[in-house]
C-alpha cells in the first residue's frame, strides 16, 4: 500500500492522507476528495487512500460516511496520466483496485452517502452509483463519456447498471453525453437533486433520519440487501428468511420489539 503523506486535515483518530481529508463530527465521517486541480481524478494513490479511509471508518462506531469533493468537479473518473503507460497486467491490477474501492462501500457497516457538488463522470459516476445513497446539487451532472473517445466505460457501466434501467444505461454509455441532476434523480441514479445552496442542509437532514434505530441492525440490513439484490426471487427469500430469523434472536431485535409493545423509547445495547 502507498505510504500515506502529511494530512490536509484529519481528526485525532483518523489516519493521515495526501489526496483526501477524513474528518469526524459526532456519528458522521466525511471523506473529501481534495485533488481539485486534477478534477479529483482517481489515480492509484488516490484510490488507495480512499480505500484505506473506508477501512478505517469500518473499525469505528460512526454510523454514516459522507463522500464529498473539493472544487467544481466531484470526480472526472480515472486519472489517464496514471494509466497511459501501464501494461496489461498493471492496468488489470489498477481496475481491480478500483473495483475493490467501489464494492467496499457495500460491505461497510456504515451508510455511505455521496454528496455531489459538481460533475461526476466515468468512474466518478460509478462512485455515485456505488454509494448507498446520493444527494446532488442541481448544477451537478453525470456522464459515462467513454463512447465519445477511444476507451469505453466498461467498469463504470457495471456500477451504474445496478441503479438505473437498461435503456437509461445504454443512453448514458452509448452517447457519452451528460445528464443533469434532475434527470439523474428521475432515472434513479441519485436520491435527491436540490438547489446548490441547499445541498449541505439536505445531506444533514438525511443523516438525521438515517441515525434513527439500532446501528447494528441497520448494518446487517444493508449487507443483506446487497447480498440478495441480484439473486432470483426464491433464493433472495431463502437468504432473507435465514438472516431475519437469526437477527430476531439478537438483543437489538428484542429491544426493538419490547420497546414497541411497551410504548417506550428503545435503549439500544452496545
């Protein structure tokens, strides 16, 4: 793993980074991509830092991870300057690293929110699609631009295909043209498109709603959803039955049921 450099900013319990900031406030970590001059493009070092930050957050008792960015671009995708001289083996390893970074969002016990303030293209669009939830400013845009050049957005299309329908994916991937935030919301790529000056408030509101209930219960629920999404319905039900039956025996489930029956506020076990 790439050695981590002096931080831009970090809380006392966070590792130090060069290309990102990782800051904690209460139950929320914010991971901010800080390569604005490079349009927050995803070089190998940048991706390794993002992955390391997520691995750190996973070890904490925080409930939310917000992924944000500095500058007018959320992320322009892969850093071509870091890719152009790679051979086949090295390129495959880089794309595997990117895939590991994207799918790590799914296995985190925390809820991951993409906070999109600007353009998100290629792997940047994939990052938005891979987050559990996404909120974007109305001025943001989303694109899979590979079809306009010489290198198709193959891996970004995998992540985006899990959030929007086939015809929408084909339009994004085959035209390479961007869609605005309102369209992205209508297509299901993001949850909310809000006026630019309301982005922070909308994310804060979503965080407040997500922090209700048992954190342990929500972590199991999130991971089970990802495990059953692409299974046939019968297999999905078998998985969900086993997980739900097992979870019913936990202290969190018993407290949730008891507090409901007794009409009192729950006291969640640690």
